């Protein structure tokens, strides 16, 4: 019997949390609700969720800090929920390691669609880029990216990356010297179900660059006003 995927719901609004839980249970997910950040951090270790729905305005430790602490030890997907719709708030959430950001109030159907999309991309690697011998693997000097086991090796060391960062890096590296617009990258990595803006791509590229520095023989280059490409030299 296949075990249900576990979703941790972190929201201090009991009514909203219960409603979200009800819809997720109908979709055959196992849920746990907590109402504050400190308990959320405890349950990440105990409940071991496959995904976290994280409200930002929490008593005590807020959602931003919860996300920051979770990312120190785990790449579990996080969807932030917030009434704050300003670009600054979205970008901050993504920079801290969130995989998606939804503005309250939202349609429950859209939330379920995003949960499914994030979990699908986290657990089921896609067939993208150049594939040889049925292996989703690209390698350059001091850099190898394996999409089969979601592993990045840089200068002989393993680099921890959330799924979307790794998929974005793999996609660019699989088509060296080809320019992709931000819209194309959104479509390829996040899919048509993702409703977001192109700033999402910029934030993820920034996070990749913090972990993978430019190399004398390759780099991720910004094409101003257009998008990005993985350049080989």
C-alpha cells in the first residue's frame, strides 16, 4: 500500500487551516495543522512532511524565519501563504527558499493545483534538456548535474539545492549557449499551472549563483531585457 503524502499546514487562523486541511484530505493527503512557528519547526522533524503550507503572519516566530530555519536542514517544498501581495514580500519569500507564494484570499482549487504541481516536480523528475542513454545528466569541468537523483557536484562537493533550482540549472546547462527568455524558463520549469511573474526566475538564478560561482570554462550569463543562457568558453 502506497503511503499518503504528508502536508504540514502552518496558519494561526483556525478556520482557514481547517478548510485547507479538509480539501487536502479529500485529495487523499495526510495533513497536520499547527498554529505557530515554533511548533511548526518541531513538527518538521516529527511529522516529516512532504510539503509545507506556511502562513507568514504567525505568533512568535513568523513564516519568514520558519522558512529560513527549515532551509538550514531540509529541501522540503514550501508554499508560502500571505495577505501581503507586494513584490518585495514575494521576492523575499522566494529568496529565503520558498517554492511558491500564494496571496490570500485564494481559490481552494488553485491551491490544490499548486500543491500537486510542486509535489509532482519534487518527486518526479521531468524529461528536459539533452538526454543520452536514458540518463538525465550533464557534466562540465568542476560541475555535474544529475536530474535522476537530484544531485549537483561542484568542485568535488555536493551542493544542496531545492528541486526548482536544480531543474533550472539542469535545463540551462543541457542547452549550452542557447538563450532562454524568462517566460520560456517559467513555462519549462514551473509549467502552465504556475501563476507567477518573471521575477521568480531572477530570484532562483540569484540563489543558484550564490552556490555555483562562474567558472573559467562556463557560466550563467544574463541577457539583459531577455533572459539567461549557460555559456561555455
